[in-house]
C-alpha cells in the first residue's frame, strides 16, 4: 500500500501487457464492446474529458458509475469511481491509468484512491485490490483473443 498526496492509502498497480499495442489497450478501457469482453456485463460510455461511464453487473446488482477527468488517448485516463450499492465517500475515489508502449509490450500503471483510514476504508481498499487482481488478467486475455 502506498500513500498519496493526501496521506491516505491508495492502491498502486503496475502490470506489463505482452504482445499489446497501446491504442488497443486504451480502447479496451473505454469502448463498450471491448470492455464487456473482460470487465462489466454491460457498459455505456460517453468518451472524452467531462464524459462518463456506467458499468453494470445485473446478476450481482452492481452498478459502477464515474466521470472522466482526463481522456488522453492512448496514454492517459483518469476517472471517478462510485458504486451505486455503496455509500458515496466524503472524498471521491479517483482512478488514474497511464499507458506506456515499449516494443511489443504496454506498461499499465494504475493508481486508485484515496481510501479513508477507517475500518470501511480498509475493507474498500481490500475489495478494490481483489477486483483489480481478478480483472486485469482478463484484460490481458481479451487483448490476446482480440488479435486472433
């Protein structure tokens, strides 16, 4: 766990995606037809800074909504993160994604937070870390399957 500028915990993730193109990775983060191959069951996206998204998992009754704070294809994406089934935190959770191409690999760097230093904040942090750990390998698989 790392601390951000606010001195509250944030999650930092760095992952190398093999045999990937930066534009394809970015598109898998924002294009509904590609998102649903690895993350939500349903996705709607209004692309661009100031736009937003809604991701749905109807079987679980989960809805994730957010607004794009930065939308710089293919290098950077930043957005708010709010679940409908959870209370909105006093300070919004922000996800920042930075992509860097190196040969046939893309380095994806994600920061997610800040999380409150409360019991609920620690639980939220653990759940989010578990979610990224589950879904990011699915992103790699979707990128690989999209090439074939």
